[in-house]
C-alpha cells in the first residue's frame, strides 16, 4: 500500500497512536491565530478487555466516526537514511526498497515503506532520503482499530516528523526558523528521540535507549563532577552505525552502550552512571551533527522530561556548554494540562501531528 500524505479536513483534528495495546489520543481545534485548543486528550490501555469492550470504551469518550491522523511510535517502524538513488521521482520507492533490504528487521515482502527528503534540498550533492519502514502487520493493526471505530485515516505519519513539527513551530515563533535546532524528548520506558531540524525540515534523527530510572535519578547533584572529558568519548567512526551518506553515518543507532563502558570512563556508579551514560549518548549525537553539517552549527536545543524538563535543560546546558531550554508548548496549545505525567508524555508528540500541514517533499 502507499501511505497518504495530505488531505483537507475540518478545524478539529483527532490524532492517535496505537501500540502495545495502548491508545494515546489528542483531539484539538485550530484557532485563528496559529494556536490550537486541545479539546480532550488521554491514554487508554486495553488490558484484559476484549476488542469489542475496548472499542465500546473508546466510543464512550466521543471518539467514534471521526477523521483520525495516526502517528507510528519509534518501536513500530524503522527510520533509515540512504543516498538518494539517481532515478526519476516515481521510481524512488522501488529503488529505496532494493537499497535497504539488508538493513531491515523484517523480510522485505512483509513491510510497507515510504521515502522523504533529508533536509531542505539546499545542500550540494546528490542528496539523501529518509526511508520509513513499518511491517504490514503493524499497519494492519492500526487500520483494524480504525475500522472498528469508524475512523477515516487520511494520514499515517511518524514520531520524528511530529517532534520536528513541534520544534519548528517554537523556533518559528521566536524568529529562528532557519537555524539548526534540536529537540530531545524523554519518556520513561520509551526510547529517547533526538531530532535536528532547520528551515522547517528534518535533517537528522536518532533514537537511543534511556537508562532505566534516569528520570528519577539524582543527576542534578554534583553537576560539576559529572562533566565528561572529551577524551572519554568514543571516536565517531567507532561509534556511529553503518547506514551512511557520502561516507558519513547519519542513521539511527539502536545499540545499548554497556554500563561498564560508561563506568570505566568516569569511575562512577548508580545515579552518576545513569547520568554519564545518557550524557555520552547526547554528546556523541551532537558530535556527529557538528562533523556532518559543519556549515549549520546548532543554534539551540529543547528537551522534554516531564516535570523535570527545566532541571534537565539546566543540567544539559552546563554539561554541553550550549543553550538548552525546556520544550514548552503552552504558547501553541491551550487545554493541554492535567492528566497523569506519563500520559502527558505519551500524548505530547501527537501535538506535532496536529500541526501537520506539509505535503510530500522529495
């Protein structure tokens, strides 16, 4: 199947994700001044309910028979990067399908894929493509729930695009839309996602494992001693994954850095170890960016970590030696308040799909 990418709808937009028998949803209404009002949001877990009982529960929330934009979460798809094949636009998917066959977690015949351009197309060279890959089973599971709820699904999008939309809306509001900016979102039990965008487009994305208990760790203590020497970092060519563009790797790295590696570099354990492991992942990612896109230095970074977003932004600012601020969407959305902290974290990226306006860009 071919994923649709743009379709006109009403001012009310329902955005959902459905993964691990957990539905996260946001229903929002567009305002006249570029802001949105969140009418309702939440997280519903199927648990031991039958499909019929679960659907009945969702219908009771007023979510039946709506147009629903779907966001795939990181665990539901791969985001790969390849050199753009030298073929006509109508042949890009077929060419990309052949090029990524050795990178897939599943058999080539069992996946649905789509492609989108890396960056804004203003850089020299042949360019690169992001390739989004999801198994047919994942897509079918999402569409089965949509059928049961009477949803019309005009768009299936991905987490990274949603995060890009949020950070771009915030930087545009500040007048820095053309500058390279990063966003890092942390939710307990989920992969951390770091995206770097500029001029409204996604240039770089990486997912990495969040150390267990990091968001509850005392990493704000002893901040000066937590600074890692540059000599402690693994050289980029020994660290980055194999998916490369022009000899430089840009893709996602899903490997876990062993705890012993962080401890041997710092001599710390416990909460200090969690802090160091996390800091190493972030620093290495930014190091890859600075080497790969030297003409576009990072202007600022935003982070979300629930109730510890401000504390994390201050801590990272000290550690990284560059501006870091909390990712706050209050100026873009009203009504996105209340609810359990974990649920808010699951719903936050859905707001980025509420902001979605783009058509396919290749």
